[in-house]
């Protein structure tokens, strides 16, 4: 009678697939435990320079491939992956700030970035101030000996003002102890080169850190959460990477696979989002229901001159501020009446999205936009169909 296989036979099966297999998409390696050939290899192998594998949190062939491709996309040299865009922001804060330090954040930054400063950072003795990203001439007055980190964001969250990146960078570069970090999610590494921004006067080019919510354009499917932190200075990279290790940040192999699958089509999709959004923005600008249409490529949009100075692409977001004659309930009715536009956060996927915001709850500085705003994320639907949807939804607003 033949011997039945045991669990040991199945777990320690001798077969190994032959090497040399290559395909269009990289293989998906998933691991917590990594197996070593012997104890000497266990003691000798290290992960900090991608020369070997030690534990799943420290990288697999799949995550290493994505990190290298993202560094190329953003024009940096090194990348670490985080579970979300927000965790990438938090990682930068934790790696670079300590009690007694100060961080400067644009008033129109991604809301959770500001909330992190208001709560966790403040509880740890790290102070913060919000600044006007359109007024680089005012930034120097906010910098103190305690200022260690300057956040930039282009374009501004929700209201899409385009900051004076060159002017802000020039001010920051006069203070060598300040690290400059950019939330580059909107630009996706394609609208402009974050590491080549030139402040002139012989000052160092570019930002020091670029974070990216890979959840958006690189994924392209609205089904993955991930973030990245890209640098070009090895010492800075190691500082962030060690904090990354100590925080135990990791990403799943299947999520990495999804981002890798989306990257080859990223430039094509970004260009399609960009072209469609410009058409929608121009159409919206002709409508009397809106007091302001916010899109960096529109000459009347705040920061347009700054965008024109460095960029050619303008992303897939456009926001509208409804005329003051409309109550919040009427604006909500407009959003609810949309059919192709779904109600939901984020952007960069195939489906167009709409979200209403009350600006009075989002901005701290005097002179910031006020009123009821609707942010539109333009997907990959036919533009004519999106315009028809907007047109029919606007009919619910009283004349």
C-alpha cells in the first residue's frame, strides 16, 4: 500500500521551479519570513542597500522593483513604500522632526496633514504654522531657528491654488537646516519635475523629499491604498528608511502588483485626465451658477502664473465655488443629481467623482476662498457625456 503524503512532505517538498522565467509583469513575491541558506548568510545579509532580503517588512523583489521605478518616475534616487499617502506624510514628519522643532505647512494643504500637526505633532512638542503658498515673500518672516521642515503641496488640496514653488524654494534654500518636502500626488511625477525645480542664484535645485499617494494616478483603479517617499540624498533616505523600519510600515504584495500594472499606462492616463479636465473646466467657466472655477490652467485661477512658470500638465481635478445665492442644501441637490459623477473621495480612477465642501471649515488664513465648493475629479468617461451630466444636474438649481 502506497504511503500517504504527510504535512511534512507537502511543506518541505523538494521541487523548485527552474529559474530564467521572464514575463512582461514582474512576479509577485509575498513573504513575512525569508529563508536563509545558513547561519552565516543570516548574520551577513542586510537590507538597507537592497543587496539582500532579511524579512518581509524590509522588502521583496516585487517591492524593490516598484521602488526603483517610482524613483525614476519622480526623478529621485531612492524610494520607500508606505501603506497610504497619509502614512507617507506621517513617516516624513516622524523621521525629520523632534520635540522643540517647527514645521511650516501651506494653509491649503491636504487636510489630514494639517490635522496631524494639530494633534499628534503638537502632543509630541512639535510646533507648526500655516502659511500662504501664493506669497513666498511672506515665508521668510515665519522661519525661526526651530524651523526644520517646510511642506509644499502643488496644487493646493481641494481649492487647487498653484503655489509659488520657485519662490518658496528660494526662501527655504537660504536656511540649510530646513528640509523641503513636497506632496506631489497631484503632479504624479508628470506635471513637473520636483527634483529639478530651479530657484536660481546658484542655490540647490529641487525639493529634498517628494511624497506621493500611489492610491491615485499610479494605481488608476481606485482599489489600492499606498504611498511613497522619494529622495535623492542617501543620508536623508537612510534616516527615513530607519524610521520606516522602526514603525513597522509594510505593503502587501498584491497591492504592489496592482501599482506595477498601472505604471506603464500612467502617462497615457494622466494625459487623458488632463485633456478632459481642461475641457470640463472651460465649460464650467461659462456657467453663471459658479462664482469661481478653480483649475491651474485657467488664467483666472489663483496661482495660474506660478503653474505656467513650471508646468505643462494640469491634472484631473477642477473645483467650482457655487454662487452665494445657493444654499448648502441646493448645492447638495446638484451633487445628488449627478449620474455619471459618483459621490466619493480620491481621484485618478476611471470613474468621475464629486464631493461638496464648506470652505469656512478648511482654511485658517484671512483672505482664503469662502463659500460652498464642489470638487470634481474627472475620470476616463467621454467628455461629452460628462458635460451632459453636469448640465442636467445644474437644472435642479433655481434660476
